[in-house]
C-alpha cells in the first residue's frame, strides 16, 4: 500500500544521523520531526533565524516573536540559539546544515527541482528554497509520486520554472525511495506492498532497477 | 550620542514620495508596526519597499498596499495577501522576487560597503537571467549586487538612547542587516532605556547604524499562524 504523508516523513526520519543540523521545509518535511529515531540527537534549523526548534507551544503559551519559516508559533529546545537572516543563510550556504528536506512539484532525472512557481497562477515567491537547494550537499525531496491528476512528478525534464539544477540526491515518495545519480532515478526501496511495476509505470524519467528491490521497513 | 526622537511622527520625517525603504520583519514577526501605521497617515506614495514579505491584507505592509502607496516590492515571499495579488496581476504593482538568503546578504552587503557578491542561489533559474555567472571550485555562482535604502525602518525589543538594539527571538530576522543598509535608520523599540542600561556584551545592533530611535506607543504583535499542541 502506498504511504500516507506521515509514512513518507517516517521513512525520511530514518535518514537522520546523530549530531546533524537539519532544515525541514513546509508540509510533509515538517512531520519528519515527529519520528526522530531513538538514541539520535538532531537540531532543527529554521531559516528565519533559529537553531534548536522545538514542538508547537501549548495553547496560551504562544509567543508572537517566536515563529518558524512557515510563520507558525513554535518553542525552542535547550541549547537553542537565535540569529539574523544573513547568519541563517551563512549556515545554509556554508554547508553547516547537514540535511535539507523539502517538498517539490517536480524533480527531474538529473536532480533539477521545481517547487516555487506555476505559470499563470499567482506567484508567491521562492522564500529560502533557492538558497537551500543550491547550497545543501544533502537534499531529500519529500513528495507524492504523482500529482492529483495522476501525472508523474519524477520526470525526464521539469516542465515548471526551476528552483535549482542538479541538486536533488534522494527522493522519498508515497511509493518508493529513489536515489538520483548519473542522470537517472535509481530505485532503492518500495513502499510496503507496492510493486516495481507500479513504480515503473508512474515514473516518467529514466528508472534504474537493480535486482530485487527491498520493501521499506517502517 | 543621543538618537532619541519624541514620537513616530518625527521618526518618519523626511520620507518622501518615490523613496526606497527597507522594512524589517519576517511575516508579521518583528515588523515596525508603529512606523508603518504612521506612513499610512502621511499618504506618501510611489514607495519601493524592500521587505522579505508584504504583510497581510489588514496588517503590516498590507496597510500601505491597501492605500496604494507602494509602487514596487522587493521580497522573497509574498503570499497571504489578496490585495497584493490583485495589484500584481493588474500591473499596478511591480514585484521583484529574490531568494531569501540573497535578499538578506544584499542588505548586509549594502550596509557593509560590499558592492556585489557571488552566490550559488538561483543558478540555472529565471532569477539569475541577465546576471553574470562565474565558476568557483567547479560550481557556478550568480553575481548579486548590494541593496541600499533612503530609510531603513527596523523594530527591536530593547534599545538605548545611543541607538544600541537588542532583538527578541526570531523577531531579529532581517532587522540587523537593514539597520546597516539605510542612509537613515529608524528604530522603533518596545522598551527604550538610558545608555548604559544594556549590557554591551549583548547588543545585537550597535548604535552606529541607527540615526533615530523611539519607543513605540503600542505593539499589537499579531500572530499569522497560531499553532499549538494539546497537553
């Protein structure tokens, strides 16, 4: 069965390593914080200027001065720090953040990503996404394998305006875990009960399948 | 050096039609709300506003948009604002969208005397069109230029009569860089203290970057996305 959004987040959480600083984008990526594996310590960075982001506050304890990049009220963990936006993006561009997880509308087989603009629709802006994808060494995209119309989001070439080129290394979808290398998607794992055939039929870009593809363990 | 002015009316003196302003804040967090309200009263028009966001319909820069006082916005993200959308689609409002890190660094560069810098952000995308590209360490980078403003308007938690500023939590955001990049920088603070009351070790923005400081009469500090968990 295909994963739901929580399942995608749960699988991505398995990629976390002890001691990492991690930037989570809006949407599915935010959920990753709920599934940090036991015994692992990570710190979450939010690009508006906080390291050591904690869970949402209890009702009545919201602080208008303490928000994340999605403008949601948050709390901080012990050891947290605040900084200005230039310092925040110095952390990102300077590759001090070990993992970036973000959503996408399209990803291409050479690692291009499109997630900020749909021609003909209201453009809201890229926020920090272009800085994040251009700078981070380790980027995981969290998204559904196909869009609502059933069209593959893993493409030969992105059709939408790009956010960054040749930058995505790994994609986790509701159907599969895929690595991007040498101009192709490499199928690493399948969602429980999802067949290789289904993944094949829903992947427009080049897909490399090597031997038996294991199921994810969640 | 005493930078204190009496009130918000004095704070915005000298701001004229068609000037370029920088306004601190991320979303509605850390915005100079007293000065924005005063700018609405003045009716000054044709403003170019450099600000990460454009407020919401009835708060923040949205108030200046409603009043059609803004000619151009330079921002990284401008959702959450219907009037903004209407003016942008009708062509009344010019919009320049810039990656957030580049926006922050362009403000910092403006204040730091660095005319331009190279960044990887935006390479291969439409925001890099027309910009010089140069390869460093095998990776292409985009040339981005410094931003300047006639006035920078920032909001701090505490300030002193010398113009030294301390920000609270994530309300710091763009405020320190914008304070550096304004020809004249106006700081509105929640609490104004005599010089010497703030610990010099803990000052975020040194007073050299601030020309005018005043204590805001009222801070609504509206929350854009109130999110909580249950006990």
